[in-house]
């Protein structure tokens, strides 16, 4: 259960309503998901987060689908259940195939595995990796 | 400092030597990084990890560079310093541009940010995301 | 579902009953929350944890409300859903306003964000920060 | 070793120089720490992060010192060594006493402890905590 | 809700059916738990994971019950609710007593506690610990 | 670099000296490691932590070596480098063989791997695991 109230679209006013309308417009859908409804308790933070997310997740030198898969990877390692659900849905909406999802899972599993091994063995970074 | 001994190439024998040679051949380089030298204390685990990593990180429906970026994302969230260094080097070797690195960092930062917000607010998963 | 049995007040005896009564007295309420009921399977650990928590979370050079907000911050980063719920309720009971909750969330989000960036870039600690 | 180049003040131009000057002005010091020098590889992200950090960490309903302590708490749980160093220095600069630091450590330790216990026991959230 | 489809035994074919039968045989039970049903979307990964898990969790120089307790410890620190439930059940099936479970919880709590303290204080590793 | 001063044995007085002497006596060694020297800034917390650690890590229904391996597992998942070093040394002092260390690493790696897969797939807990 969410620890803050959810601001529904019908109750939104001012800056919150403006952001909600931008979300609806950008997604071509009336659906506003709970993350935004929760964040709307702080209208300035809602505005900052939405603006920033649009920039960061939009087209660039990494394509939007790849960005969603990276987002899922971080969310898994941070155990954010909501984030995994919402970004898995987003990744599928952007074209992630079942095969790609399987490979994403395999990479996440393997990275978690070797992260654990490396940390347990406290492997010293090779000087060859100090390239900067 | 590594908590296990490092097995150098010159000291490798049997299965360890075989895997070391496969690593050298696959990478077209004599360099064996510390992770493998540490893992070589358990030859069976060295073999399993190398075999699996080749399969998981090889070409498929997700390209190898994208896989490296996903690996970095997991390693950051798991705070694995060695892994971040080694896979950043690997990603660059596979063509990651400075712009792509910047965008990768931005996505990781943004995902960490909203993971924190969502978890702090304990946002309930929208039924719309329950698509399976 | 809890992986251990919950010891209800009506079933408590000996040391468990004594701690339960101390909790009721300290909180001026009959309510014993599930954490204590689960911990009561190990009466000595129940005693140690309650005694320690009273000392650590009590008044000192940091006020109790601030301590609750710090507790929430740690619990979020550790993804402890129960802990986030229980300490958010505790923080409100100690006077956390809606504005303070919003700012707490913003700090947690921002810290998570820059933690991710710093770790991804493996920023070396400035010698200026080595003040001890 | 940082995985990106550090942009020194002497080499900063355009937007990066402007942000650097704002940092110097705000802190009344010529010192620019490595985090900003690393982030400066992406001038837009430097600008967004600095602007946001000023807003989030500035005065509000939670005082700036408390915000620094919350920042430290998150950074500890996320194992961000650089962040712990830099924000401990910042907290001291804002007046954190040795006693307050000790109590902060005690709260972080205790929260980590009960987070572990609660998660291991998978304690179900009391309905009494479902107050929203 | 699982983000991938669950492949039921009745619908399993080819390699998936073979692994399912191996699981049933090894456990002397018809029950296939959801983890395998989810992983079965990628038959090769199902095969690799099952084969590896049998080797790693089987008898060796550490007994199977101890391995289950170590598995629980990692799963708690990674906040994997499913894994905590399934491996707690497995540990009990392998003979974990109520006292052992209590002590396991106490060690996990204590380790989490001192991990937090050490990280917050950024304690430098004693040269005496650099034994390799 | 540690963020608090280290209290050396020669400078210890009162309760700190008493605990230091207990540590030396219990370990039959003059060596006091940095963790205790850092914690000594808060004598009461030093006392509480030492007393608790003795109880939790001492003999019981789980043997001391197994407890050290569980401690290492938690410390790896929490990325506590100091803790991994110190408890690996402690485990060896209590008899951990090279084979046991290898198997411990394999279990940690495998648990991290499946934790990642389960979390990424958000596998629902089987009702069969709801045994309490």
C-alpha cells in the first residue's frame, strides 16, 4: 500500500493537471500510472521528474528500447518491483521481443553472478583497465 | 587485495590452461584479467563461468554492445567496482561512443532516482501492468 | 507470508511477555506489531533488539523524528517494505509533516541518483575529503 | 580510477564553466570536487544535476544538516564510498557534531540490522500500518 | 505477478519436459515450483541453471544444509522475497531446526548491522587482513 | 580513508580500554583491528556491539565456522569490502579449507544469479511455500 495519497486526474489542478495532460499527450493514452499520482503530492518534484525522464529516456545515441532494458536491469538490482513491472510493460510496448526479454534476463543473471564472485574474491582491478 | 591466490598463465595446467587458451584465442590477446586468475582456484567453476559467459554475452537478439551496457548497469547497482571497470573497457572495445556512455550514465542515474522514489512511496503496481 | 510463527500477546510468557509489556507501556498502546511477534521466537534476541532500539532511537543529539527519517532512508535503500511502512507511520506519529515527507522523498531520490552516477563513473575521492 | 575524463576548471568552457562558477560562488570556495569534473563530460546533465541538487538540498521544511545526514544514510546503504566521504565532510561543514555523527552511525547500524531481520522473516505488514 | 508466462508441466515439451522430469525425480515429488516454470521460457537457460544448481548445491566440502543457509543469507541481503521463502522451506526440509533458524537470523542481523557501521565509517582494511 | 578517528590501544581509557582488553583476551592476541578502533569513538556502542557479537557468533546450534561463512555471504551482498576481508581471515582461522572457500564462492555466485532472475521475472511465491 502506497505511503502517500494518490492524486487522481479528476482531482488534479494547476501544475499537476498540466503535467498529467503532458503525460497523456506524450503517451497518446488517458492512463496515468500510480507513480505519477503518488509523486503529484509534490508538484515541483512531479514537474522535475517528468521533464528529466522525457529527456533521458528519449531518442539519442542509445535507442529508447535499449534504454528501457537498461532501466529494467537497474530496477532488478535495486529490487524495485513496481519499476520492473512498469518498465517491462514499457519495453514490450517499444518492441522488446520474447527472445530479447530472455536474453536480457540471462545477462542480468550472469552479471549478478559474476558481481557476487568478484566481490567475494575482492578481485583487484587490473592496471590494463585503468585506461582513463 | 584479492582474498584468493591469482593463478598466473605460467602456472596454469590442465583444465585451467585450456580455458586460459580459449580466453586468449577468443579475445585475440595474451591478456588474462584478474577475474579469471582468481576464479581458476576452482577449475570447474572457471570452466562453467567461461562457457556460460560466452553464450550469454555472445550475439543473439540483443547485440553484444547493448549486453555490455546492461552488464554495467547491473554492476553499478550492485556496487561492483571491478566489474564496472572491466565492462566499461569491454563496452568501449565493442564501440561504445562517449555520447552513448553519457546516455548510459544518465539512464542509470534516472533509474536509481525513481527506484528510490517508488520504493519510498511503496507505490502499488497498477493493474494495467499485470499483463501476463 | 512470514517465515516464522507469530507469537501473540495472549500466548506470550516469561521474558517475551515482559518485553511485550514494556513495548505497550512505552508506546501507551496495546498494539504489538508483527516485527516483535516474529522476533519473539528468540526471546533473547527480542530482548536485545528492544533494549538497543530504545537507546538508539531515543532522544539524544539527534531528535527522534530525524532519526525516524534516517531509518526510512536506510530502509528504502535496502528495499525493506515492512520497515518503510512501519517507520513512515512512526515518523508521522512523531510529527513529520506532509512537506517534510515530500522533502525526505526528494533527498532519497537525489541521493540514489548521484550514488548511481558516482558509482558508474567510479569517481576517485578528492584528497580534500580525506580530512581525518 | 574514474571511468571518464575529469574536466578541470582551466579547461572548462561554455555551460560547464558557467556551472563551475555557480558552484564556486555558492560554496564561497574555488574548490570543484571530482564528481562535478566527471559529470561535466555531459554539460546538460551537469546543469540538470546541479540545479536539482541546489533545490533539493537547500533550506525547506527539513534543515540542510538533516538532509546531509539522510544523504549519508542512503549512500551507506548503497555502498557509495565517494558519496559517504563527500557528504560526511559536507555535514561537518554544516555543523554536525561528533555526537551527532555517532548517533547517525548508530541509527544506520540499527536500521540495517532490523531491515535484515524483517526481510529474513518476511514479516507481513500490519494492517494498522496501512493508513493511507 | 510474474512478468513472463509460466510453463506448466502439462504443456512442457522437449528439453523443458526433460528438465522437469529430472527435477521431479531428484526431489521425489511431482511439484515443480514457479521459478522453473518461469525460467522454462528459455529452455537453454533452464537446462544451464538446473545443471549448475545441482552441482553447486549438492554434497561437497560444505554440507547441503549449510549451503541452503548461505543461500538464504544472500537472498535476504538482495531482498529476494521468493528466494527467501523457497530456500527457507528447502533448509527446513534438509533439517534446519528452529534454533538454527533463529541463529541464522541473528547472524544475518548482526552482519547487516556491522556492514552498515563499517561502510558508514569507511574503515580502512587492516594490513593484517591482507594475507594473500 | 576512515571518516572517524581511530582510537589506538595506547590512547584507550575507561570502558574502551576494558573492551579492548576483552577483545585481546578472547582472541589471545594483542591485535585490535580498525573496526573496533573506529567504533570506540562511541564507547557505549563499542560495548553493545562487542557484547552482541560475542553472543551471536559464539557456539550454538550453528557452529562458529558456518556462522563466519554466513557473515561473508551477507557482507558480499552488501558490498562491504572491509567485512569480506576480515571475516574471510576469521573463517580461515576457524578452519575454512580452500575447498570450502571455493564452494562458498560458488553458492554466493549461484544465489546472486537466481536472485537476479527471480526478481527480474517477479516470480510469484508458490502457495506450497506458504507453510507457516
